[in-house]
């Protein structure tokens, strides 16, 4: 008895494995048509190959027939279990693809959950449909003896004879086809004797060979070519289906086929594999040999893959999920039309009980989903999202995430749930963890909204150090929000104590608490590897839909949500290594520009370190009337315009809009442009300078260097960054030296520019050294631009894009500019009286984020600020020039070389390189165009403001910019080869 049972199982497994092999061989081998079937004339090899092809297409037919038979003759196999395997199989496939492919489409998960609705696995969907309709088809075919044969004639014979795909079989690739074959297998007659079944099998076998061999001959005779030679060589054709039915009938007649869960689900697995194009394509990528049209590796793969599928099925059968699916199938078995109303009531009652048991889990999940959805909404720009990347295409902010990015809403919700889990694990109090996590998330969303309103940029990790200046950050927040937050906090504390008392929730065990703390920690830690190319976590995140777009942070936050985007920025790469980077290449650059510096220095007489140089970054300084579509009643900066006419001046191309002050500083001090850094670098002060031991800058050329900022100094890690750059002192509110002179204008929360200039004059007078460098960063014109001045009508805006919503801010900003203009006049008049050579580089760091212009059409315009370079009378007497070439449009990193030329000062080889950059290449900034690149996209702006891409640059320009990139990489990321040379030294 035991031996007989073992023999039956062995026969069942052998037949199942054979069908799986044939199905996979059909999918793998014929995916790329072999050369032998591509010829135009008949040969014996061609006929043999066509017959072999015809036999192989019986694989999927046999698989679906067998699945139908096994499901029909089993009381423990149903559609729910098949659906469960589809989910497990899809995720197993996803894992394989993550290992082998760069990106994986998240839609595979949806395909598994909703196979019929999404119609991506039509053959599996047909099997599911067949299992669901099995009761109906059984009744239909048992009603009359000949109904089965009539069904076969109508469904298979007629379409083949008339050569018309009446039912949309698609050659054996559609849901309808799969349902038909499943139904034929499920209802196959079992009353045939062995002799009759054997006769049918032999007859169908001979018919298959005959017609497969005959069709090429008929095609050549009728059409004089082989265009219809493969007419019968598909899984929906009569003869492959007939042979498959007869073979199954023969096996059934011998009563050697017993229903087996593993067998049946393995067949479903092989159908799933063979219809997943990516899996088949990747498997075939291993093939490299071919002989007489037979690729041995494909044969080998077709033998091995069934074993892997059986392994997955075995694991699935042991999972709790399988038991749940079995219970669901058993429950469905009790359904019929007579008791449908009772079953519906029973299902509703069971669902209600389940929801009641899991009410707290559902509460957390639901609230986190809502908050995750709102996190996408708050990233909008004027109610629209994605406009910054798609030009004239944008989406409604309230519908975009739901319709276009639902998977990212879920992913953000899971991160929010991680915060809840962490707090729950720490304090072991449900209401504390739930309400505090909600409160913190809402604060996060409000902060994100405020940051986007002011700078069109989400919150980034590099700004975390600013939390030290929380008091000053709070001053930028509207007062009503602060009041509401405070009141909410009081209510929150009360709610936690009250709910914990009246609705206590069961406390967690220590083991579970540890898990709750560990899961969020692992999740957050994984984000440090999200941007590691070809890593598993990178592929998974990309497959889930995460698209970092680090060079366009606002667009990326709209795609991924601000929380995911924040974590995307944790995995920082400073610069990608240039392909020619080496010690020899750096030495070559050093030699080249040492020679250029020697020639330049031969014609210059002054020393930079003996000058007094002031880099004055004037917060948001930019002429509003230069913004397209904007006009003012009067000119708010007449003195600056006069200075610009008589001195070196023009437009500076800022890499930011509405923010990015520290980045402009960094470029002016180091000469290193932001465009060369990886998109993961958002604030070099915090991400590079503060942690690097070697930070050459213009500061190094002066015996005394002071940074002045009439505000708090903690932003962008300035104290550490300035120290690393070589400044002797940093004067700010709260510093040891301190801001001596302090005054404000009207209701402005910031110290005035007059304060900034008075303290600068004090610093100049206190300096006893020969030369001095001062980096002055003002604050007067910083946002918000709300009711800072009593009278702001003199420079009222008369025209602007969306003037009704921008009028107040532009009026306020323009009034502030006029104060700057007046204070600048006073300052220059005073430095003209100082008996030292003083040169002032004055520039605005970026435009304020108050304009409603389209960034796509007005991108360059919205990145242009005003600048000029002024030398006092004493400096002019010592040889400072009034004119320079190519100054109409410059980049911030051009200023070091420009000021050296302006003061007629000798330079280092590095400044010889920067001189080549500013004199021979266009200005450049981060592009607003669409790009999926992992490097920044750069726009180049010529003197006449024509925008170019890199392809339009000359070979000389490309070489100069590549030299700069190599030096920048060596200093910030590489091995600091230049440190041991005289490249940064002035002779």
C-alpha cells in the first residue's frame, strides 16, 4: 500500500515536472526566434524545428489543463490559495529582479493583488476565473453528455478551421483563453478506458506531427513563402490543444494522477514565471552558445527553474498566509444563492468584529495615511505640483499624489508609523505615542510648508544644525502659528492623561517593545544606503517608486513626499570622481596654471594680502524692476545703479532662488561652484567644510580675516565653517567680539544694513595688520516681507505677475532696498576717506521668493542679482583698475579672480585657473530643465544672456571647466594632491 502510494506520487511529480519543463522551454527557447526558423525556404531542419516548436507550445496548455483538473478534483484547493501564491510568487520575482536589474517596477505588487483588474497576468487571471466559475461549469457539462465536446468544438476547433481569433485568444496569451483551457481540464471526461485513451493519444500525436509538418509545405505552395508556416504553432491551435487533452485523458484513465497541492501550485508558479517577460529575458541573458538552433543553456535553465519554483511553493504552503487562504476557500465553499443573504450578514459581522479587535491599529494606520497624504499636498506651488520639472504640465496638488503616487503615500505613512512605534516602544503608552507622533508630524508639515513658501525648497538634513538657533527660527514663523502650536501642546498633554485613564490600552511586553524600537532604527539606518547604486536597498526603493531627483529638491519632494526626500539626502556623495583624476593629472594642471600665473604676475604690481578686501553679501539684494513683468513707481536703488555705471558691475547668476545664502558665500570664498558637486550636497558649509581638514580659500591670503553677520551665527554651521576656512574672528549676535552697533528700521526684526556697515568700519579701523579680508553678510532684507516699514508706497509696484498676491511683499522689499541704497552711499563715502587700499565686492545672494513668475520661462531672470566691484580712492591711486572684461554676467566663484585683477594683485596658479574660468567661459548655474541624471544639470549663460548647454561649449571652454572640476574634486573629495604643491600659494 505504501509502495503503491509512493509510486503514484512519483508518477504525479514526474508528469508535473515534465509539464513545467516543457512550459519553461517554450518560454525560454522561443522568446528569441532561432535562426533556423528565420529562413525563407523549406529544409528538413526547418520542418524538424517547426515540429519541435509545435510540441513545446503544448507546455502551457498542459499546465493549465492540469491545474484545472487538480483544482476540480480537490476539496482543499481554491481561488484564494491561488491568489495567495500569485502574491508570494510576484514578491519572489521582485526579489530576483532586484538582484539582477537596476530598477524594478512596483506595479508587480499591484498586479499580484489585482490580477484580473490590471490584466497583467492574464493566464493566471484565467485560472482564478476558472476556479471561481467551477461550480457553474460542472453543472453545465454534467447536464448533457455531449456538452463538453460541443464546447471544445466551438471554443477550439472552429477558430482554428476558420483561422479567426473569434474569442480573442491572442495565440494563447489572454484571460479568456486561459479560462477555456482551465475549464476543459477541470471537466475532462474520466470514463474513458485505457485502450480508448491510448488510441486517442496516438491519433492526436500523429495528427500534431502531420499538420505541423504540412503547414510549411502548404504555405510555400500557396504564398511562395513561409508566412503562414507557423499558423498551427501556438497554444490556442486545435492540434496542440487536442494532443494535450488526449495526454491528460490518458494519464487520468490510468488513475495515476492524484491531486497534490505542491504539484498544482508549482504549475501555477511556472505559468507566472513564463508570462513575466523580465524574468524570461534575464534568464536568457545567460545564454551565449548556439548549435543547430539548440541553445543548451536554455535547456539547462528549463530543467533548473522548476526546482526553484517548487521551493517557493513549498515555503508558501508552510506559511500562515496559506492557512488563511485555505480558510477563505472553505468559507467560499459554503456560499450559494440560497444562503447569500445570511453569508453577507455573517461576513459583515465578522468584519465588524475584526475591526473592533484591531481598532487601535486601524486608528494609527488611518491617521498616518491622512498625514502622509497631506505631506504631499503641502509641497505645492500655488496649488500645483511638478510644474518645476515638466514645463507647462502641472497637476492639482490635492489629487496628484492619490492618482499618480499612491505607493509613495503608503511608504510615507509607514515612516510615520515608525515614529509611533519608536515612541510606543520607549514609553509603553499608546496614547502618548499616538498623539505625540501626530503632533510632531503636523509640526514637521507646517515647517515644510513655511520653508517651501520662503525658499521653494523642502527641509534638508544639512539644516539640522540650525535647531540650535531655534529662538531665531521661531521669529520667522507667523505669530498665529506659534500661538496655535502652544495651545495645541496644552490640549495634547491633557488628552494624553485623559485618554490613558478612560481608554487604557494593553501595555507591551519587553520583547515587543524592543522590536518596536528596533524597526524604526533599522528603517532610518537603511536610508544611508538608498543612493548606493546597484545596492539591494537602492533597487528596492527605486522599485517602490522613490525617485530622489536630488538636483531638483522641490520637485523631488512633490514626487516622494518631504519625509522620504529628507531621508534621500542623508546618503551624501560630495562629488563623483572625474574619469581622469590622478596625481599625474593634478600635477599637470598645477604646471599648466603655474606657467599662466607667472605670465600674469609679470604685469601686476600689488599684493592681494596687503589690500583690504570686503565681500559684501547683501541679503536678497536684486532690482525688482529687472524681474520680467515687474515695474515700480520709482527706482529704489538709484545710487547702486550709478555705481554700476561707473565701476565693474553686472549680473551675478545665483544658484538659488529665495534662499541659499551660505552656498553663495562658499562659492565666493573658495572659487568652487555648486554645479560641480553631487546633487546630494545642498549646503557645503555644513556638509563639507565643517568636516574637512583642508579648506583653501581667499582667506588664506590675508594676515587678518573677519566674518561679520549682524544676526545669530549658528545657521549653516558658520562658526565651524569659518574657523576651518581660516577666519580669525566671526562677529555675530552672541559672539565674543559681538555686534557693537545695533539698530533696526521700523518693525523689521533684523538689524539694519547701517548696523552692518558701522561694524565693518569698526573692524577696519581696529585692524593693525597690513591687509585684511572681511566677509560681510547682511540681514536687513531677509524674509518675511510683512509690514516691516511704516511707509512703503514711494516705491510701490505698478505691474507684476499675480500682483494682487505679490503687491504687499514687493512693496515692502523695495522699501528695504532703498534703505540699503542710502546706507551703502554712507559706507562708500566713509571708506573713501580711509587711507588704506579698500575694495568692495557687493552682490545680492539671491532673489527673494516673492515673485509669481514661472521658473521655466523666467528661470535665468529669477537667478540674476546685481553686483559691482568698487575700489576706494586710495586703492585706485595704487593701481586698482576701473574696467574688466567679460563682467556683464558672472558666477559667484568668479569674484576671487576678479577682485585680484581689479586690484592689480599677483595671483596663485589656482587663481590663474579661476581667471581663465571667468574670462573664457560663460557663467553657469543649476538648470531648471528635466533631468533624471545623477549629476547636476547645468545651464551656461553668456554675456548677452543666451542660455547654452554643455554641448555648445568650445573644446577650450570644456577643458578649462574640467580642470576646475578636477581641482575641486581633489580638494573636497580626493587625496589633496595640490596640498603638497604651490598651487594655492601666491609668490
